[in-house]
């Protein structure tokens, strides 16, 4: 049996319960400005995913979960762009997100890779811990 000194702190346990998401998009298909404009018009922005791995990941999303939206291409627009909030997931393939705010500065993808190496893969949706999510957001203030 674990003693109190050996057990994980409660804050560490709570941090790992809630998933946070990072979404990579192509700027010409889905830009942060489009997300902002459509969120103001309709209350949400709709993203449809076809890849099985992406669909499995968004099936874990719940309303209120936070999303960091990054542009992967073209190179001129690469980097973290805005923060959004999940409003609804439909049939594990359609994700509705609501714009929260633009990042204070565009965070370069290379900077994001230093914090979370899994972002280098070709997937479009990533689940990260709360600690990693806030480390990614802290890059905008550097």
C-alpha cells in the first residue's frame, strides 16, 4: 500500500483527467480569422475529419474543452494562431469549435515542437495534457 508521501499529489491527478487539444490546419482551408468570423456569425465553426485516428481523438472531446489551433502550411503562416473551445462533437467526425482569442504573437511551429514532439506527425488532431497545453500557450509571451 502506498503511503501518503509516495502517492501522486492531487493536483497532478486532476491535471491529467481533462484532455486539451491541438489542431493543425492548412491556412488556406481553415484560418484563425475564418474561425473567428464564423464563430461570431453562427456561434461555432464546423470542422469535419475523415482520418480514423483524428476521428478517434475528437470522439474524446466534450463541450468546454480547450483547443489550440495551429497552421501547418503554407510556411509563411506556420505556427500557433488562436485558442478555441469545443462546443459540440457530432458522430465522432464533426467538431464544432467557438473562437476564444488570437494568440498575442504567432508561435512558430519549431517552438511548439520543442514542447510537444508528437506535433511533428501528419495527424491533424492531438490530445495533450493540461501542463503541456499551458506550456504551449506560455510560448506566446516569450
